[in-house]
C-alpha cells in the first residue's frame, strides 16, 4: 500500500503533474467519506448528496 502512494508521488514529482494533486486529494476524501458512512445512520443523507 505504501509503495502505491510512493509511486504516485514519484510520478507527480518527476513529471511535474501538480495539477493532479487536488483531484487525487478530492477522490481520497470522497472515498473515505463513503467508506466511513456506509454503516452509520447518516448513510441515507450522504447518498442523497450524490
């Protein structure tokens, strides 16, 4: 798992693709939010947003 993040970081650094960083961070936040809220009582409200 760590090597995947290290590979992505090396790709961004070597290729100067810094514009991808906000997209990656947004996807990580969205994925974490969905993963955490799937089993809670707030899940129906989170899913209506999307």
